């Protein structure tokens, strides 16, 4: 009887303690469940992904991410990495349910003996829980939450899925997350090709990515690699022979640059668009694949040629810049003074038929100064603006043979002063044709043409061709005083070889999300008719003379010094006091522009013109670029409403006669060509006027 009562009491006490224990556990769960992930969050675990920019020739241009990673499936994880991780971190991984009770009891005993938290006991699943959902705080409340989340993860995912998530989530240092990105960063290969010792090196990194970095601390990294190899040996994952074979091997790193790409100004140009269009989260976390228009071969050439020229110019033009700068700004600091002495430049190349941006260099050092001079800088174009004036003239019926006065000019101003512009050489040619005036960049003849047209007539042409910045419709616009952007100027020049059509410059062909959905796609930039094809053809002919006229064209060194012989046109530009130097030009396949100057608007130095400073970069880039792409030699198309007629070289407004001593072939919009034959040269003038039928060197 007494035994029965005793047993009942024991059972009652056991029940009470069970209830109290359950209540305690429930209370703990309720207390620590605040802030834990929901079931939906557990089921939708996705690592933050890297957005990758690709060039048109399929090279990686740049990567953008909060955490640089490239997730891979379990099947691509190397078995050696899995074995190393389990041997090092969690030998009971395949058997526990998220938490190892034995390891936790051992850790508690060690911590109690040491009177501080010394022994870790987190399983792989607990580490994953911490990385995915919790903070890195080291306290008992976080450990309890970690264990709770680990159990939930084990109930939601298989062991293989947990390993896959772990290897795609963990941090390896140097901004790299995930095994695949780490393999590429440290060893220059895919994770699936990692060797035994490479797997051990990466697993060793997980304990302390900074202190065990194989790049910064190779001896320390090698020591901990060997520790991991020893744990693999002890766990039976490798044989003694394998262990001995790799123990003394060097790390054999093939470390890639941390920035992971090239063309920084172009990449930043694209990044700004992506962030504005898709948002910060999509750009830095959702792993977009962005296919751009950039050609990595042209980009490399552009960077090499521009930087080489700037380095060549720097010692020459920087001398004395500090004093000049201080005279302009007396309160200038030494740091500002040094910055003003650094010569800058920009180069932009576009496919005129599609608007594809092929190359972009926005300055000499992106890390020091991210200001993009190809797309953001506002600078006076000087004579590089003149083609817009001549375009308006041709489109309004002026033939290339029309005569202009190139003599002294004084223009009264509203304030009572007199504006007296000058030619570059302070000389006069008397009477010149439109072709001669543009070819030799005659300021006074151009201003007289602008007077005849009216500046208000020119502005719409510049607008239609793509100049987006304010244009002041005054006579000084003939000298290029209204500021422009390089990207606008280059795209506008692209109208000439593209038969009058303007293609909007674009940098992106396609954007694809992580699931393969195409978010946007285009083959070419939006196209609009800026000019009649006949006007564009005549202007192309005029601009060809700038480089082809080896006697006086301001771009003649393209042919004479740099050996660029393909059909091409272009225009130099130099601003007052040699502050800005330009050359913008084109072939049928590429239109490119170069600007050189200081960020502060101070002189480059005496006679540092567009032809001397910018043209060499353009010519070398175009010569190497066409060769690198193996582009065929093409001539410019001539539309049917353009007439090509032989005219008298001495009286270019007249058709050649049999007796004209100098002949040249000229291009006209039909309806503007001459109709009268030269009567100044007859059979009676042959002996006095020179050799009959001599041709000029111009080719059209």
C-alpha cells in the first residue's frame, strides 16, 4: 500500500516537473522567438547576388554588389571542400538535427571552467542560421536563437541544400562571398576545379577571413591550410599519402584584381542608369546580367592612347600652372593648385549607325576623380562647333563654292564697344570658298557666313543633331563659345556619315534578371532624321577636306604624320588662350571625339591646339581601332540627289572648260550646282594661265 502511494507521488512530481519543464521551454521559445524568421522567410532564402556588366565581345566589364558572389548548385561544389568543411567545423553534420547536444555540453563545461565563453559549438546549420538571419553578437540569447533557427532550417531543407546555401553564403574576405567567387578571386578558376590544398585553404579562411588571408598573410594562411588538412586526415577524409603529398606545396595563388573589371567611367555611366531605372536593391542584390555596347578591344586602345598622350603632355604643360592658377584664384590651397596642374582628357567612340557607345574614357584616373569628362563636362568646343554653321548654310542652298570674305571684321556691340575677332594666325586670305573656310578653319569667313545666315537659324540644326546644352544665338557662336558635352558633339558628328540620321547614344543592349527574364532589350539607339541625306553628304565631303587637304587642312596630320589613310572626316577645335583642345571625326563605321584640357579653365600653353594635342590621340585610336576590329575599308555613301561636277579651280562657281588650268571635282546638293561653263579660260589663255587640265589634289 505504502509502495503504491510512493509511486503515485513520484509520478505526480514527475508530471509536475514535466509540465514545468514544458512550460519553461515554451516560455523560452516564446521569449526568444521575437525577431526570428518566419516560415516564409525560411522557405525563400536567397543570397544577395552580383550584377555583372558584359562587353559586346563578352568580357566582364564590371561587377556591382553589396556582397560579391556567384551562387552555384550543390552538384558543382567540390567534394574536397565539403569534406574539409565537415571535418573542420561539424563532424556530426550528417547525423544531427541542427544542434549537436554533445558538442554543446562539452562547450558549456569548457566555458564554465574558463569562467568565460571560450569553446564554440556551432554546427554548420547554426553558422548558416547566424549568417542568414541573426547578428554576430556573442551572447547566450543569440546562441539560443541560433539553435532554434538551426532546427527550423533542418526541418525545411535537406542536408545537401544546407551545404549549398552555406557555401554560397559565407564570407571569404576581400569582398568575396561564396565558394565560386572565392575560387575565382584567389585561384582564378571555377570552384569545381579546385585542388585538395586549394579547398583546404578556402575552408581555413572561414574562421577569420582577415587574419588568414592568403594574399595579405601567406605564411599564416599556409599554416591554417595545413591544420585543415590534418583534420581531414584525422577524420578519414584523405589518406596519409595525400596528406604528405600536399603538405609542403605553396599556395599558388592567381589572385584577380578586387575591382573585377575595366572601363570604370563607362561602368559608372551604366551603373547610374541601372540604379535610377531598377533601384538600389536590384542593382546590388538581385544579380542582373547587363549586356553593354562596349567593345573591350577599342576600350583598351582608347585608354592607352589617351593616357599616353596626357603623360607626354604633362611635364610640358604643367610647368608654371601653379602660378597661373594662383593669379586667377589668390586663395587657392596647395591641394587645389596641384589638382589644377593635372592635365585631363576624354575620349568617346560611337557606332554612327546604331548609337552603340564603343569606348569611353572620362579622365586619366577614376579612383582619384570620378567626374566623367566624356558625359558630364561642359566645355567650349571652339572651331569644332563650326560644322553646325556650315550645315545650316548647305541646307539653306549655299554650295561649297560660294565665296566668303576673309578680311578684318569689326562688329559694334549693344553696349557701344566693338568686337573685332581674329583668325588663328592673325592673317587674311581675302576671298575663300565655303570649303576653304571650313578646311582651314577661318574664323572671319565663318562669322561672315553666320551673319548672312543669322545665328537663330543655326541653333535648330545643332539641336536636331543632338546638342542638348544651352546655345546662345550670337555671332561669337561661330568661334564655339557655347559649352557642349563631348558625348553630344560626337553623336552629332555621327549624323554626317549616317546619311543625316541621328542615332541616340546607348550603352546597354539587354538587361536580364537572375531567372532569365529579359527586363529590357534594344538593338540600336532611337533614330531620328536630323538632316537631309544630301546635306549630310556634302558636309561629309567638306569635313573630309579638313584631313585630306595636306596643304592647309587643320587635320592634315592625320594623313601626314599618323598614316591613317581610310576615308575620314573631322574637325579640330581650340578655344581662347588654348584652354580646350578638340578633335572630332568619323569614318563610315566609327565616330570618335577627343578633348584635352585642365578641369579648371586655364591655358594648356602656347599653340597647344586641337591639331597638336587632341588629333594625335584620335588618329592613333582610329588607326589601331579599325585594324583591331578588322573593319573593311569603306567609303561614304552618296545619295542620288547629290551632284558631283568638275569646276574651275580658279573660278569654282563655274563648270570646267577644256582650257581651265586647274580643275577640281566638287559636290553639290542638286539644284545648287553651277550651270555656266568657265569663260575665263579659252584656247587663247592656255599658254598664259598654266598647264591645261591640271587637277587639284581633292578627291570625293
